[in-house]
C-alpha cells in the first residue's frame, strides 16, 4: 500500500488540491484510499462533510506528529493507497510523514516559479535521507500552470529543474476552475455535473494523466525495489 505525501513549506502551492485530485481519481478507478488530513486548516475534512463523498475514500482528520507514523502503519493493510496532505510548513509532523512515504510529491506553482518553499522541502528530504539512511522517492509537480503555456515553455522549466537533479512530473496540473469547485460541490471530477463548469473535460483529462503518471512512477519504484532485494538476497 503506497504512502504518498504532499509537502511544500510554502503555503498555497496546491498540495491539498493535488492530494484530492489523486485520491478521487484513484477511487474512480476502483481503488480504496485513506486520506490523512494533516493540515490544521482541515480543508480535506471539510470537503469530506460535503455531499457526493465518493465510495472508497476514508478521511482521517485527527493526527499529530507523535501519532502519524503508527496511524499510517495501522491503515496499511486495509487500503490500497495512503495519501497525506501536509501543512505548508516544515515541522516534526511533516518530517515524520515524509520519512515513511513511498513517494513525496512537492507541488510548486509553475507560473510563478517561486520554488523557495519547494527548495526547503527538498532540503528537508535530503537531510532525512541521511538520517534514515535510505532514499526517499520524491518529485516536483508543477501546479496552476496556464492552459495557454506552450508545451515547449513547460519543457524548459522541466529541463531547468531536471538539470539541478530534481525529478519533475511530466504532467503539470493546469489552472482549472473545476479543481477549485471540488471544494464547493464535494466529490471528485466524476461527480461534477456536465456543463456545471467550463472545460470540465480538459480538467478530467489532466487529472487522469497526472494520476496515471504517479501510478506508473510507483510501479517502477516497486519493481526497482524488488530487483534490488532479489539481487541482495542472491549475493
Ligand atoms: N490547479 C489549480 N487550478 C485552480 N485552482 C487551484 C489549482 N491548484 C490550487 N488552486 C487553488 O489555489 C488555492 C491554494 O491551493 P491549495 O489549497 O491546494 O494549496 P495548499 O498548498 O494546500 O495550501 P496550504 O499551504 O494553505 O495548505 C486554493 O484556493 C485552490 O482552490
Ligand atoms: Mg493545503
């Protein structure tokens, strides 16, 4: 059961939106998801109280720095994915969640290219990797990008970060009203009524491509891990 955390010390980077889109897309494909709302602002807990809560999602609202690791371990056997939405800061709860994640996604606003908060979290990941003496699989997700931005311009941003050793998801999350509306309507993009918001089909395509990319990333990380374990055992 992969644990996926969303972290960025800078507030408003799009963590909660990205966590919610991933969770709702995964349950739409038949998986079960446990969502940890580890942000005191409790956006996900409030969303879960709205109508249209998709079947397969469980939201855990109460957590703390001292309990998050055991809570995640307890949820392990009973859900297909664990997704953790973290506060826009750097604290012990963030560090604990990051250190037991199979994948840490660092959303960074693509348009502003204000990567300072992201750089802080990437620094924290590096520090934790040294402490726990293992690699923490992580990548940057560009968020709120303009639908008008040409693929080539996105590729430049992508290549610039990659040149600095930062893994960046190929699919950015575009600025879409439909993503914002989920926090008013409840549910996921599948539950939004047709025609209720502009470009709903494009928003759905974007969220689907983003979810597929993360699933593939997790699958390749798992097969890499198995390969290493097999070869360690054989040697
Ligand atoms: N791709 C997007 N398209 C449209 N609006 C977005 C998108 N991503 C985020 N937003 C909006 O930007 C604001 C901040 O997003 P969000 O709450 O997801 O960020 P966050 O990183 O979780 O913030 P915080 O650090 O406060 O927890 C919200 O109003 C959200 O609706
Ligand atoms: Mg948030």
